[in-house]
């Protein structure tokens, strides 16, 4: 539970009673709780959602339904993954039924914890914002991170040719193992020339950018005619200053990737169905580090901030068969 002042250093462990679910909410026993950059922003009071302090952070969980109201498609005992507004780094959390995703049989909750944010974002970006097609060239930045690796897998599942960028050889190897055809270290000066060379001067039809800053700006140097730059986030800490003349000359577009359960219910219903199909057919295989225990949250957040995480990192709160 966070203290009354911003910052990871203010985090402290505390005992509290189980939350009381409201209308349309599930009471969920948390097995795994994933970390996201938005957790860091929320803890620092730099996120658009600012809970009253003290509060329990954590916005992405997987666990077992303990209580479910009538009229929702879930029952006690169901295995679910869900986005929550906050409160995920706890033994129990209340999750809105419309945010919950039923986990297919045979798919572990430790893997499912990566679905509600990273994979939903990747599907919204590629299927709905850019409408990826077989044969497209998709350039994915930070391709070993949570959203980046999800985008690599989704793009590959859609039949695209995926070019992955990352900052180190071991991270590029992970992206390649999950569907990238070509890999580039984007810390090298002029990395965008390699994209142009790989595409015989055409460039990438779709660029997925969770990094921002100089990486986002240089992406317009290797975008194809009629291409689309998907602005997913700013993990570099800097928003890109996109050159309008490059967009003009390539007849390209820069599009923000955003979704919200309150305004995008129909869209997310389709995305959840598509995600269930991808999981059930074995076309995605999330990379999740679940070695961290509950009391290691501050250190885990530090690793996330330093971009030392491959795929997703999640706290192990309880085992799937364990009751509390």
C-alpha cells in the first residue's frame, strides 16, 4: 500500500480488510499482479488517474473469482485476467466484470496476467488503429518489452513481416524467437537506414512505438508511403517532436493508441474475442517473469523503470490452487 506522498520510496506494506465489490464487480483472489509503466506514473502522481492517498497500486491481475453477482458471465471459481483501476498488488481485489477476460483451459494464470493491458493494446493498435494485413511490414520498437513483444506476436499472427528493435542482443533474440523476421539495435546511430535496406527502400507500413523521444522522431525516416506511426507510449520519458514535413512527403499518419472500457465497450468486446482465439490457438506465448514475491515490489518497479524487464514482470501473490 502506498503512503501519502508520491514516489516508490513511499511504498509500504500494510494489512487491510478485503474489498467490498460494488455493482457489476467480481471479488478476485489475486494469483499474479503484473507491473506496468503506468504504475510508476500513478505512484508518482503523474498519471491521468490519481487515486486518493493512501491507495494500493497495481492495474493488471490474474486470479480466481471468489464472488460474482448475478447477470455477469462469470461464476465463483472462474479463472480470469483483468485490468483494474488500481488495487492489484494485494491478496484480493475487486474487478469490473466488463474488464475481466476468461482464461482458456490449459493456459496458465502466470501467462494470462500479461493479457489485459499489453495484448489488448497490441490488438487495438494493429487490428483497429492500423488495420494490419498479411504481407505488411511492421516495425516494432522496444520489442522485448511488454507491449512490444505482444505487438511482435500479434503482427506475426496476422501474417505481417516483423522488424524488431531493442537495445541489446539478448532482447533482440527474444523478439526473434516470438516472431520477428529481422532485428535491429536501435541504440546504433542511423538504425533507420537498416530498416530502409531491409525493405529495399520502401520502409515500414506500420510502426509501433512505445518509446517516443528520438526513436519516435527517427521512425519517420523509415516509414513507407501511406504508412502509419502508432504512438503507444513514451517509455523514454520524452514525447517525440514529429516532423510534419516527413508525414506530408510520405502521405503518412501518426495515430495515438488509446482505449477505455467506458467509451470503447463494443471495440473491446471484439478485441477480447480475438484475444481468446489467439490464446486458444497457441499463436501467442507471453513472456512473464513471476519470480518476484510480494515484498519485492519496490525493487521490481525499479527494474521496470530501468528497462531491465523482458516481456512482463509480475508479482507472485498466491498459487492458483492455494486459498487464503
